[in-house]
C-alpha cells in the first residue's frame, strides 16, 4: 500500500525533472505543468492499490507526456505546437509505453533541466520573476509556498508567475543552454538566483524567524543539481561549497527562543561536521583548478572559519587576504565592508572603522551594525548607540532587531571588550 503523502513526496522530488522534459516535448511551460499535474492525479488514483512502478520518475514523465499530447491534440493551437515540436523531437504522435520508452525520455532529463534553468533565469526576466519561476518549475514549490516564503500575497505571486511565463512565450525566449560568449554571463545569473534563494533562507529579510530552513534546503538542492549538470564549472562547485559551509552552522546561529547568535558566540559543537567536510572538500577541488571566482573565494573564507575549533583559532590574516582577492574580482561596497571586519581583527577596530567610514552603504543595515560594533570596541558608546539604532531601523527581521536592541541597552553597563567578529561573510552572521 502506497500512502498519498509518499506519492506527494515523489512528485515534489520529480516535478522539476518532469516539467523540464515536457516543456521540450510540448513546447509550452503551461502545457508541461498541466500534463505533470494530470500524471499526479492518475498516480493518486492508481498507486495506492497497484504499488509504485519500477521507475516512478519514468512513469511520471511518460504518463505526463502522453496526457499532454492528448490534451494538445484536442486544441487547434495545440496541434500547431505539436507539429512544431515534432520538427525538433521527431514524431511524437504515437503514445509510448514500456521500459524502452522510459529510458528514451529519462536519458534526456539532464539536458532538459539545464535548458529549463537557463530559461527561468533569462536576462529578459527581472530577478523576482527568475526566482519565482526557478522555485516553481525546478523546485516544485506551489504558488502558495513561494508566496509565503517571500511574504507576498498568493494572488501577487500567481500574477508574477503568469507574467513571467507570458514573457517567455511572447518574447520567444529560447529553451536552450547558451553557448560560447553567452554562457559565462548567463551562468552568473543562474548562480545568483540560487544564492538569492539561499540568502533569503539563511537570513530572512523580514518576519519573526532568522532562518527559513526550507529555502536553504531548496537552494542547496538546486546547487547540487547545477554542479552535477555542469561539473566543469568551478563557480557552480564554489557556490555549493559556500552554501554547505554556511548551512553547517544553522543549529548554532539561534538561541532556543529564536534569538540571533554571532559567530564568535556560537557553540561550535553544534556545527554540522558532515556539511563542513563536504564543503571543505569542494573548496580543495576548486583550489586545484586555480580558476578563482567570487563564490569560490567566499567558500574559501568560510572554510577557514569552519576549520577553527574556537574563535581564537581563526586565521584572520588568511581571511583578510582572501577578501582582498574577492574585492579585486568584485569591487563592491558590501565586499569592502566584510573586508573591513577582517581588517579590524588583524589591525584593530580603529583600522576597521576607518575602512568602513569610506563606504557609501547608508541604507544597508549591516553597515550600521558593523560600524556600531567597532565604535563600541573603541569606547565611543554614544556614537555606537546611534549606529545600532540606525541598523534597527533598516532591518525587517524581528530576531535581528531584538539582537540590536539588546546591544544598545547593554552599552550603558558593558565596558569596552575584546574583539567580537560581526561578520563571517556577506551575510554579516
């Protein structure tokens, strides 16, 4: 007996793979989604009594393919789409059955997943639409789940998805992997979308909780998929390493009641050693390639942090050097802010503050939080209080606001103390 929840889990895991194949076959994202939903409905009716097929993934793809073709045959526009698809994919008008058909379709999954990833992240779409489509089509998240994750009403997210798919259709955005000179920039966009999903899970921009574990897990899953599909791209490996190393600290980053815990105060026995080992292995593989990129360098920085059994063992000079390399590749104020934190640990808070004061990041709450911490360490408490309050005003996360408020309140009683690392990477945690 197969439980409905087990069927739902299988479809969640196979949704992106199935849609990727069906878009290629049916020539339409909407038709592909409808076909996969039809297959899910049929599985719910059959599998509880008949049991799981030998290859659930293959069964979903073949059933969805046949139902999608049937649906399109009944529509005039659908017949046109089938004719166009047949030119690219061969004769699709006969239904396929059996192990041979499953093998033929499943063999195309990896290529089609790559095509779908690059379609979702096409530069003609804005970043919000890229993220929404990636989570919907590759992650299998429902519209309601995506809306909840990014704290927007479900109708708003539904409209965003409709507009994005409409733009792909109307602009005739190609369903393909870019080649030649196009690929590096387009891959950069793909990796940025996955990292944006991870960032929202790692340090939620608003809401009560600091962490959204579901988004972290989904971003890591997508990161693994991209690395598997593009094993020769060192930045794909670097991004996965970075996310694993950051996520390894999840259990130590909050108190039992959800409060924020800085890196220096975390119980490192709670860090996930398996994720650290995997992340460090990927970093070593990247180093052997000697093709440094921003994600690889950020992963290397976090590998240094993860190698320290206690805060005092952290090799801040190495971290400072790595941030110097990162700043050369990405000369952004946020990278410079993180480098300033490392500089403060190597040369003292005055040097760090001098570097921070050169930056124009007035709307970025971590700029004010870092500045406040350095002012506190220099004994300039009145200025530190003002900076902490400025940081509070610029974050929408309750856990962060509570932490900053506690720092503000404590300044009247806590004397200047030893260095407290405020940032372990671009997130400031």
